[in-house]
C-alpha cells in the first residue's frame, strides 16, 4: 500500500493500474490472507481516487505471463507504459525520467530508472546499457511489439545477440563471443521459465537492436529487504558502487563499459555459460 501512496503523490500521474495475480496453487493460508487484504485496501483507494484501477486476477500465471497480460491491456489504450513492482521505491525524478525518455516515437524505446552504480557528479543525462536493472522501466508501443514477438515465438537468436555485443566489445573478440554465448543460453533458459518476464523484456531489446536508456544515477531503491511478509525477502539492501566512467560512444550513444562488465553476470566466465548451454540443450532434447 505504501507503493501506491507514493505513486499517487506523483503530480504527472494519469492512471495507476494495480494488478494482482491470482493465488498460487500451493499458496499458504497466510499468503491468501495477505492477498485478500491487499485487494481490499487497493479497492478502497480506488473508490476515493479515480486514477486508481484495481485488477485482481483469478488465475495465477507466474510473473512472465502475468506481467505480459497486464501491460497488453494497457497498450490497447496508450502509447507507453511505466512498470514497477511493489517492493521498489521510485522517486518522482525517476518517474519523470521514464516519462521523458519513452515518448511517442516510430522507433522502439525502452528505459530503466535504476543504476546500481553511481558516477561522479559531473556526469549527467542518459547512458545506454545492454544489461539493465528492471526495477522501474518504461517502454513505448513500438518496443512492446518486439516484446509480443518474443513471447509468441519463444525463439532466441544468437546472431542478434552477437551483433549487439560486437558493437560494444569490438576490441575483444574472444570476450565478446563468450558473452554472446552466455546470454544466448541464458535467454533460452528464461524463455521457457514462468518467472523470467524481465529476461524476456531484456531480450526484446536485443530483438529490436537497441540498448536501454538509463540515468547515470539511480532513481529507484529496492525495499525487498524490508518486506518481512514477502515470499522471497532479501537479506540485505543492494549496495551502491561508485566508480568513474569508462565511456565509449556507439552511434552517439554513450555507454559505460565498466558498468556493462560488472552487470554482465560473467564472473569467472567458463563453467556457468557452458552449464547453461547444456541445461538448455538437454531440456530441449527431452521435451521433443
């Protein structure tokens, strides 16, 4: 409820859809009580504020399908959507950032308001990233079309991934190929998993051949470590890291290579992408 109240304080809010997935099959009685309480309180808010729309679904489809059906409904009426989870605290500056960056445009656009890394105060504006944090994002309807394509086809293209990374890591072909292979297998694993909606959104940017727009500073903080009722509470707050910019321009888009390398999940390289690849191939073989 605190997340809803914070969003209602944003002066540019036009509509707030509170979407609540159906109960899980194995949900405990405590979870069912929490869900019922959340729905009731959200509907009370909706009664007193016309900008709030509450949708409580009867069927649990997991985060991927639930997120997709929710924003699909919104894109029938609007050209861009901001999506955040309830355990995130996003500032008004962050909401403004997402609104300003993802505007009505014929080209695909997607933005993230979260950066794990803080750069020096002299760096302002937008950076571009292949590895976004999904805590507070916005996409326009053109980019949503690529997301629809990924959802429907459930197909990951190594050539698309490799091309995007070759532009970034053109000076290190071996690292680029390892990175491409890792994400190819990683995305394949995500495509078939009901809890990786953020991964599919991320891959939809690869399909569109674009990078996320992100601020040099973070406008979002994760509050999951404070939520004692959450099903998967975090043990501690995510720590911010401060570093200088290791910048590179690609077609007038400035990226920070150090951010990219720290976020690419390739710590140690080697065994993880290999196991990820075999895991995908084995599941694909036995599912035939």
